[in-house]
């Protein structure tokens, strides 16, 4: 899969990068299909309304090189754990 949906809008992954900017996303769980993406290296959720980073543990194929979120919002808790299996 090379795209996700948020609020019935389609967002494409291009060269490992997914940008969903200024869409009033409140939770990563609201992004449909995120857990099915392959080779996602950069998740940019800047300028949204996320107050807690949760749900990344469901992203089995997320190999982060860069992760941006909420330039203006205060993030109260970040829960981010990656386990690699070979």
C-alpha cells in the first residue's frame, strides 16, 4: 500500500515520506491504512492537534529516520517503542 486516508482524503507516501499537515488530526489512530504501509521512513504530522503520541506500536513497517508532529501544540506524552524482528 502506498497511501492512507484521513477524513476521506487520500495521502500518498512518496519515497518513504508521508506528510499529513494542517488537517486537524487528533490521533494517529484516525489515519486509515497507516499500519499497512511499507518502507515508511518519515512521518510528518506537523500543525495538527495531536496531544499524545500513541498507536505507533501498530506500525510494523515504520522505520523512522525522522518524525515530526505539532509544531505549535504541546505534547503531553509520547509513547514510542520500536522492536525489530529478523
